[in-house]
C-alpha cells in the first residue's frame, strides 16, 4: 500500500513520534494506522518524543582521529544521568557517531542526524529515538567540532566529562597530551593575548581603573596599577601565560618552546556547559511524586 504524507501526518499527530519513525511503522504495517500505533507503543517509539523536553545535562565527550592525526572530531552526546552515560550502549553510540562525523564531515547536527549509523538503514536520529524509548531517558547529540591541520592533533580526556584537542607543530604525542591535560585542568580562555575576547579585556581594564581610582594614589601610579592588573589577567587566562600544572616553575609557553614546538590552537569541551540543570533535592522529588 502506498504511504501518503497525510497518513504520516496523522500518525505523527496521534503518537508524537518523529516523521521518519511514523513512515517506517506505516511501511511495516502496510499502511494500517491503528496497527502502526500498536507497533510503536510496543517498541516505545510513540513515547520517545515526549521525553524530549526533559533536561539532559549529563553525558560524555568522545574524540576520534584519522590514522595520520591530521583530521579529528570531538563530540558531546547528552543524557539525563551518569548511570546511562557510563553504560556500554550509550558509549558505543557516541563512538559510532564520532566515527561517522570523521568520515562524512557533516556541516551541523541537523545534517548529522540524517546520516546512517554504521552504514545501516536507520539514521542516527532514528537510532537515538529508539534508545530514548528503550532506556527511558532524554538524549541528544549536542555539538561537535571538526579539526584539520597540516601539523599534528592530540587529545586528553578527563574521564568522560572533559575533552581537549590540541593542534601542535613539532613536539611529540606526550607533549601534546601534557598541554591538553593542562588545558583540561586550568581552562585558559585563549591561546595568547590576541585570542582573548576584546570586550572582556576592555571590561577588565574598566574594572581595574575604577578600583585603582578609589585608592587615592597619583595618576601615574594608577596607570601602573592598571597595567599590572591587566598583565596578570592575561597571564592567568591565556595558555601561553599560565604556569604549567605539572611544573609551576615554568609557563606553558616555556615548556613548548623548550621542546621546539608551537601550539596552533586548542578546543576544550565539558559536558553540560551552558545547560541549566534542574536542582531539586531527593526528598522534594519524592514528595512531589507522592503529591502527583
């Protein structure tokens, strides 16, 4: 039986499931909408979309590189709890998605979700919704960054929550990992002064000038105080200016220069950054459920 757009629309409205899931169910049930609904209820797909509004601020960061380490991808996939994030099914899905990004180079998450997973018939979006229905948590492919360099890429993963990719000219794999580990721990805002946000730097200068003005010191001294504070801000917030975490007697810049290397850039991702997490204690949650 031919599956029409009107049939897909009706099934989608009645189940709240995604368009591709509705079409697939109708094909499997030979166009019988009631049978398709029963099938989707049994598989849980009819409930998957209803979980989409729940906050998914846990998850993991995964990194994949090409064999020559000239290309790479760093991906964040989210779920609701650490328990699910640490599971094999969630981890295998995240790794498979990262490999697909590396091979197909999608422009964004929307394009990525329409790609097949492991060269199967189902799209990444379909597999994701099936997992949501099966596991019972909201999940999402949140963001990814694709890297390409003429130098060398390296990474450090702090557990599964923080990932850092470093693009370095010269040096070796151990040095790249050390620098990436430093970035994971120290969270520099930029590589050097030129890469800091200009507006943020201007705001710091404004604050430093206001603080110094209240000191009652002469103007020439105030200028030196402001210059000193800005120099300290730049040192504390740039990778090249920070003291190396494994040897605070030297800066990262000195560490890299001594190895005859140059850091071209870096990216740091942390699971759940910018997501407003629901804060509710366990007792309140239990009482809310009792009340409901």
